[in-house]
């Protein structure tokens, strides 16, 4: 039996280009003892895919040229020679841009299924972006009732969850997102207090209007000029969970943001970069909290599901222009 898999043919320069990855068919090897075969249902497309394609300094080894492209996946076990893993089980974890994956179970675990919640919402929320939002906000942001929380990329996978946890914790939540539809969604559907459409508004002026007393927590996801405007308005003892800097991921000659060292000192800010896997030993805690909020109707999430593994390259590019609306997934096969 063959599988289809995307392999990294060359490292992108700037935006991901046609030909940077190649879709190939290859034979699926026989399962060795301790392995299982997963038929991928959802492939998670994430901003970090662009980082993994590069050889910049990063938190995991870059994907090697000629190797399958790394990805978060969710799928159904179709054959198993691994004790405790049965055909039919739904597993989620780290895999490849492929329709079938042979796994030994490393970085894979069973995905709990929540009554009344779709597999896409369960996977899209509990697997990657939910824990990122949860630990970044709860551990680093340390939200307190009455505080002002600003979150950029507010209508995306992580951002939509950050804002809702902020509301659960009693914060005033201001989103920043590209376009009216996304801003309307986070305010009207998710209960954010306000949202700044950075594509049509002056972000600094809007922050002055919406946060006249300053900002306690900046959940930073984009970097660049938006981050600069938010940082300038941080309160003393403010906290900045530094989750992502997507505005720079496709940059050819990346230039670091200017430092704010004097301001960081004078306002005693805490700025901490983090990667969700830092918190892997505590994923049970985030899973229980997120599932509880979902089942209790306090947390809803939007998935942006696109068809076809063959469209993965064209689709992943949309993350860097805001073409996605919610957690971006590829439907590789039916559930
Ligand atoms: N630290 C971690 O462990 C971790 C884990 C997951 C994700 N992340 C980071 O969190 C961020 C969001 O990830 P996600 O998976 O939830 O993706 P996402 O928000 O669903 O999609 C990315 C969004 O970023 C916004 N964006 C893209 N380019 C931009 C630019 N130049 N300026 C402003 N906004 C821009 C777009 O929204 P608009 O339409 O609103 O512009 C786009 O929809 C990324 O920076 C990602 O790297 C970090």
C-alpha cells in the first residue's frame, strides 16, 4: 500500500513558494513490533511550519531537506503492532504532512472525545492551541479580575482561546485582528470587550482610547509595529507572554525589534518567551480545564477546515496573510 507525503525539497526564501515542498507517493513499510499505522483525518497547519522549514535557530531540529514535513496530526489507527493501541482508536500528536503515518507512539496520545463536541473542535482546541493559550496566559500572564488583557491575532487558533480564558478570569479583553469580520466575531460571539482592526485603524490611537489606564497583560503573537504600540502602553508590573512573532516568519533579512530595556526596567515588566511543549508534563491540567469550559459552554472555538492533503502548501501560506479564520486544519480523510 502507498501513502502520499509532502517532503521538504528546499528551504523557503521569504514566502513559501511552489516547489519548496514536493508531494510524493511511496510504499508504506510493514509495521515493526511496537508500531502502528495511522490514517490521518486532520492535519494541523501552524505558523511554526515556516520556522521548521528554515534552518534558523529554533526549539526543535529543522526539518531536513528531503525529509517528510513535520506536523501536528489527528487520525484513526488502522493497524497496530503496539501493545495498548487498538485499530479504531483516535490518536493525536506529532506526525507528518501525509495521509498515513507509521508511528511508534512517540509524541502521540489518544485524543479524548467530548460529548456533543466535534472531533475537529476537540482536536483543534485540546491538542495544540488550547494548551498554548492556557499556559501562556495562566502561568505567564497571571490574569486577575479587573485587569486589561490585550491579545493580537485575536481571531486565530490561540488568540480566540486566550481572550475567552481572559474573560473567564474576569479581565477586560481587547483583541487585535485583521478585518471587520474577525473583530465582530471575537466581540459578538466570544464576548471580548473590544477589538482593534489593525488593517483599518491606527492601533496606537485605538489602544489609547480603549486602554486609557494602560495594559496589564500583552499576549504577544505577531511582533512588529503592533507589538511596539502595545508595549509602549504596558503598566508597571505588566506581563508579556511572548507566544509568537508571526509578522517576521517570512522575513528574508530579519531585523530584531528595537529594545525597550529602559522601559522594561522602569516598569518592572515580565516578558517570557515560551513553547507549549515546555508544559507537556502538565497537559492533563490544561486538557481538564479546557474540556470543562467547552462542555460548560464558556469556551467555543472556530476551526477553518480545508479539504485535501494536496492543498497543504497553498493553504499554509494563508496563515501569514490572515486568510485563515480560526484554527487552520486540512481534512485529509473522513472521520
Ligand atoms: N509558543 C508556542 O508554543 C506557540 C504555539 C502555537 C502558536 N504559537 C504562535 O501563536 C501565534 C498564532 O498561532 P495560531 O496557530 O493561533 O495561528 P492563527 O492565529 O490561527 O493564524 C495566524 C494569524 O496571524 C495573523 N497574522 C499573520 N501575519 C500577520 C502580520 N504580519 N501582522 C499581524 N497579524 C498577522 C493573521 O490574523 P489576522 O487576520 O488577524 O492578521 C493570521 O490569521 C503565531 O505567532 C504562532 O507562531 C506559538
